[in-house]
């Protein structure tokens, strides 16, 4: 089985989420500049700040993020309490893969204007992506009164609850998001991921089919369809879908890993190895990719490096599917019978049927 983390389009910077954020923030920014220019207490510095701010918005819309950051920084230098400039600079940094910089700017925007709801929403997004799901929920709850009827708000709230292992709240929020907008591709994609994690494969399939009917190029949905097909044993067809996801996001590390895994299933290890290595180069914290690398080594009868990869996966996420089954197999190949039995016992406790069979066969 392949990783389910990849289902969540918002966590991957999917096109729907990215375009939405740019529209929301730029509308607020233009509104603020109008206020600045019409204010009776305006001055030259305020006018200059407004002009730099507008230039930053233009670059943000063009996805020229470094230029946008430069203009927003100029606006801030002219008007240090310019909350919207901090917010929009945070967005530009977020899109330029500077998560920590984005978090700092969103926080500064909120310090300047404690009622700046968009900054709370944006900070909730970056907190979720950097692993602070509890902080994300706190920010989202702060703006619930105004945004509870937003399909995007409910989607991100559900995503945070998934990360907090709160399936009941996640289900409620995803359902609410899709009641508000049945055509929300991101919500469909992410609810499918949730269903997949709950082993509700039919519901997951229905959501993914709907998402792809609405947007055939939604890369997270394409990847999810690949996962569903692989789960059903349709590996060749699954490979075609992950290739379509990679056509949209060619260097996405999770997609690269998924393709590598499928290639191993198709007995194409030489093609799989460079992909999983690139995946790990781009994200060394992905436990599933370490598992895939371990499977490659195991298939090459190189038990020692296989075990090293599996143990690295264990350190990062011990819940990876069938991990202890594979650890046991590698330990057994190295002649470590006691360690193999210990691993298979842990796998059996986690509900891994393969580990249970191996333990019954090899251990007393």
C-alpha cells in the first residue's frame, strides 16, 4: 500500500488553494490602498508605501515572488505598521517556499492588527504545513464567527483535524465544506484522502472521480486516483495517473516516491531507484520514501542497507504500512532471528497480516 498523506491537495500547494489565496489577499490589499490614498492624515511616506504595495501586488499576481517580496519590503520600510504589506509579503514568501519567513510576517501582521482575519487564515495555513496542527486550529477558531460559512475555511479546518487524529471533527468539517460548495475540488480531494485513511475506499473513489471531472489536471486528485488503483491491484493504470500528476508537478517529492514504488511493483528497480533518491533529496523526512528505498535494497538482496532505510522510516513514522513486516524480513536475512521476531510482533500488534504470517512461520 502507498502513502495516504499525498491526498491532501492543500498541504501540497495544489492549484486550487494557491489561486484562491492570491485572489483573496490581493483584493484586501487594493482595498487598503484605497483607504490610504483617501485618508485625511496621509503623508508622502504613506503614499510611497501604497505605491510599493501596489507594485508588490502586481508581481504577486504574476507569481514573481522575489520581486513581490522586494516591493512589499519597500512598503514596510516607508510604513512600518503596514499590516497588509506584512500579510502579502508573507504570502509571497510562502509561495517562494520560505515557510518560516511567511510565519514571521503573518505573526507581525496580527501583532499590528489583532483583528486581521485574513492574516489569521494565512497563518493557519503555514502552521498546518509546518506541523503545528493545534496552532492552526487555534487560529481558525479565532476567525470562526466570520468564516464558518466559507467552504475554504471548513476545508482547512478539516485538514487540521485530520492531522490531530480527530476523525469525527474532520468528517463534519469536510461535509460542511462540500455542502457550502459541492464543486470545491480541494475539499473533494482531501475528503477522499480522509476516506482512504478510514479504509472507506468506495467513498474515496466517488470523491476523486468528482474532483477529476471538475478539474482533470488537479495533481493531488490524479495522484489519489493512482493510490486507489494501486490499492485495487491495477498497478499499470495507477502508474499512468501518477505520471499525469507529475506532468503538472514534475518535481513533487511524494509523487516521485509513489512512481518509484509502482515501478518496483512492476519489477523495474533500475527505473525506480533514481526517482526515490530524488524524492528523498527533496524531502528527507518522508518515511514512505525511506520505506521505498528499503524495498529497492531488499529486492536487490542487500539486507543491510534495506534495514537501515526501514529503520530510518521507523524513526520518522512508525505507522507506515507493513513497515515492521519488512524490518523483520531484513533482520531475518541478516541472521538476526530474535530481532526479526520482535519486529513481526510489533507489526502483528498494529494489525499487519503479513507480519502475523511471518511471525507464525518463523517464531515460537
